[in-house]
C-alpha cells in the first residue's frame, strides 16, 4: 500500500475512533483506541483495503455493545 493510501486509511481509522467515542461516551478514549487498533490489526496484510475502516468500526461497536450489556 502506498503512503497516500496508508495515510488515508489512518485518517479513516481516527474518524472511527471519534464516532465510537460519541456513541459510547462512558468508555475511555484509550480503551476505544486500543479496541479499534486491535480490530485494525486483524486486517494487516490483506490486499484489499477499501472497506477495512467499515469492518473495524462494526466489529469494535459490536464489542462495545456487548461489554455494555
């Protein structure tokens, strides 16, 4: 992946963290960031990156909902 694509994906992951913070204000930012980074690492080495931020957000949100229940 080239530098521009990597930077774009990093910005999108930061936006995922911001959206999840807004949806789950009782969860510490560091905990959300760690969860998102863990989910993001699951996609390392995958050749198609277009939807990685979407998948990361869905998985992280699901885990946060389960933890809140």
